C-alpha cells in the first residue's frame, strides 16, 4: 500500500488544538492498517511569521505541492494585527490557494438531527439536511481587472470591479460539481444571474454544454442566484449540489452555514485540477471557522469541523469514502449521546472540552470501524 503524503498545517489559535484531535484519528487509521501515511508538519500564519518573518516559507510551500492532501487548522489573531499586509497570517492561506490553483471550494451544510434546534430555521426544514455548495474560488469579481477607484475631479469618485469568467474556468468547476453529484444523490443546481449579467449567460451556456459532454446521468437544473438564496432558506432540502461563482458562492455558502447551527461544525475542501498522470487533485481541507482568539488555548474549541474536514479528505483525496461515512456517523452518534462543546451546548446536554469531544468521536469511530 503506497503511503499517502499528508501535510499538517495547524496554524494559530484553536487551529493547533483541533488539529491535535485529527492527528489521533489519523494514527488510529494507520494503526488499523487501513491506510499508510507519510506525515509532515509545518508552520503557517502567525506561527510562521514569528519563526521566519513570512506567513508561509518556500520550504512549506514545496511540501504542500508534494502532498496528496493538506489538513489546515486556522490562522490569524490580534497578536499579528500590526504585521505588514503581505505577511499577515491570512497571506499564508492565500498563497497556498493561489500556487496550488485550488479553484473549487466545497462547503457542505449538514444538519445533524441532534442539533436541528440550533438552526435559525424550523427543525422540519433542516433536520437531516445534507447539501454541498461548490464555489468557484480563483476567478470572478474578486480578481477581475480593472479593479480600482478613480477620482473624477468634481468631488466624485468612481469604483470599478470586474466580473470576468472564461470558458475553461466554468468548465472545470462544472465538472467538479457533476463528479461530486455522482457520489451523492446525482443532482446539480447551477446558479447565476443570466438575466442581467453577461458572465451569467456564459456560465449558464458552458455549464449546460459541459453537462452534455458525458455527465447526462446527473440531473442539472439552473436557478437565478437570488431565487436560489430565497429557496435556500425556504426549503433547503430540495438541493443536493449547488455550483456557483466566487461572489454568489461566498454569500450563499455563508447563508447555508447558518442552517446548520454553529461555525464549529463546518468543514470545507479546496480542490485543484486533476493531475493527468496520477488522476489526483491538489487538495486542502480546513474548517470554515478561524483561530477563535477568544477561546484559544483553553481547550474549549469544538473539533468537529476539523474532524469532518478529515472525513472529506478521506472521501475526496484518500480514496476511502466508506471510512469517511463511518467518521461522519461517529460524529452524529457522539452528538446523539449528548456530548456538546460550549458553542453547541444546550440545557440537559453534557458540556465537554476539545479533547473530550475528540476522544468521544474517536471511540465511536473505533467501534464502527471494528464492527
Ligand atoms: P472565528 O471563526 O475565529 O470565531 C468567531 C466566533 O466563533 C468566536 O466567538 C469563536 O470563539 C467561535 N468559534 C469559532 N470556531 C469555533 C470552534 N471550533 N469551537 C467553538 N467556538 C468557535 O472568527 P473571527 O473571530 O472573526 O476571527 C478570528 C481570527 O481568525 C481573525 O484573525 C481572522 O482573520 C481569522 N480567520 C481565519 C480563517 C482561516 O484561517 N481560514 C477564517 C476566518 C477567520
């Protein structure tokens, strides 16, 4: 069995604490002989800045490029507020995304039945919710040029951002969505604003054409992005995979995240292009939350978003979808048993810290794997 190259980048604050819990699960998977790992670790964010004066070193970047998958904690914190812009902690993550060309951001919104009452919506609308938003991450209005504010000379200024997409960018993200739908329930909804935006028109046409080039087994629908926003809070369970551009994806995935209760529960994956020879994609897995300076170092952080990010890595990079399902099931059963970190705690539940929650999930996982 070829060893899987895993790079751990804990980062700052609770990133370090939640990744420690994942390390224990990885060790168990290896000890059971299910996968063999070649594990490396490096600094990123404020921790890298303190040690090396940069948010990520070239040596760590080289490890990231060679890795089969990267598990990333979180970066940032008030300690680095005064650091020069190019070396601020977030610059480490942006460099990884850019140089590894991680163009597809997958954000699942799963509502565990045990937590349905923590959602902003009624239980019946979200109980058992399981959708994924596939957001284009490296193009669109955040990167298009020109991007400027000019002085019009009459006391007025003019701000311009450019929404721009080329065919290949839409094709490759559409393919990720179709392939993802195939290992789920086989449905993709593509969202844009073709009624008012040329980029939306091209998006719609290219997604439709790509669908007809070998993905006909997947059911494709199109929806205007504003209508989809409304449907997402009206009847979210109608969706399976949603694919959309960088701007709409940013907004819609934040809306979807609130359907599930807490920031401490949300994993994500960022994927690059498929390597022609190995068939593998560059991939980085991270919780959606940040370094949570308010609770860092206290053992209070919820490790579930990080553990669920490992489950995504097992599914999409490490070729073990059944094991990923068992890990997700272990999380659900731990919640069913009433274990809660502070962020998801409600009356009558057992309040636990990071390592207790990690141990509880690991114990359930061990039982499920050995069954
Ligand atoms: P945050 O996600 O770190 O925290 C927001 C709130 O949610 C805090 O009250 C925090 O205690 C709570 N929270 C977050 N994750 C939790 C968890 N796993 N368990 C329990 N509670 C949790 O966002 P913020 O406070 O706006 O940002 C803090 C720092 O993190 C900033 O420097 C920001 O730039 C950085 N940040 C980094 C990333 C990343 O690394 N990808 C993402 C977002 C923010």
